[in-house]
C-alpha cells in the first residue's frame, strides 16, 4: 500500500471535512469554478486496482460529489444512499427541514453480491469530531426480468458503465497439478527437440564447410 493512499474493493463514500490539496501547485490544477468547498461528500467504485489519493482529495477516482455544510450544527443530519438496478443515488438532509437534497446520481454501477457494510475514519493534521449516530439498512423489493436477474448474478467485480477501470478481468484460477505437469513436460520435450534440431543443423553446416576446403 502506497503512503497516503488506501486500496479497497467495492463502493465507497467519503466524507471529507477538510481540504488536503494544500500546496499551490495542487490548487492550480483546478480553476476557481471547480474548487471544492468542504465538508465534501464523494463516491468511488473500485475493483481493487485503484487507490484513493488523499493528496488530491480523491479527485482522480471520483464518480461524483457535493458540498455538505454540516460542521457545528445543533441538529442531526442525514444521508441516504440508494442502489437499485445499477443506479446509485445519494441524497442528504442537512438543513434540519426534513427535506432531501440531491447529491450524487450515477447510473450503470455494477456491484457483486455478498459484500459487507462498514465505516472507517482517518485523522489528518487538524482534528475534527463527527459522530455516526446510526446506520440503517433496508432491502428494497425490486421486480426484475429473467434477463436482468441473470445480469445481476453475473457481476463478479465492481465496475461502472462507460468508466474503464484497470485490471477488470477476474484473477485466473490456480493451475491444477496435472496442468502444471503437462506444461513442464511439453516444455522439456520442446527444449530437447530444439537442441536436437540445433545439433543436426550445426553438423550439416560443419560438413558443408569442410567440403568447401577440398
């Protein structure tokens, strides 16, 4: 694992409370129109080949994001993450009005079954305190056609349509003992065959060389 980067597999939502792009060179990468205001919510999908770049606030791998001013509020704030039929939607209620506001909407998100939910945190140069009061999970009832159900079962690695992730192919299964033996055996046979052909050609070349001297 590289310093300053985290590698994961699945879908992640980052809640950044402070800017880490602190140098002037990093700030000049983006025009004032795309500069972020923190706290900031972002999302990414990873098949295990990407790293979250803390020095650039995860911009290279971000699917989308929005500003969420939640610091020093005197009421609870809420975040809802909805994933239905490969469609990811993130909304927030941070104004104390019990009204949802759109944050992120990404179609074509493909996630395998059998993954887990979890929370984590990391502290930078400045300390900050944000409490996760509760995490509620709901399984949505969605009607799927047989074709959609098959496509849903056939997802083995996280991915996003129209977004190329490196090393998208699943790892190859290990070779069996018989397959390994056959590979080694035929490699040895090929090597012996090549050596014999080489010796025959060398002898013919020597005979032709001797004939030229007589």
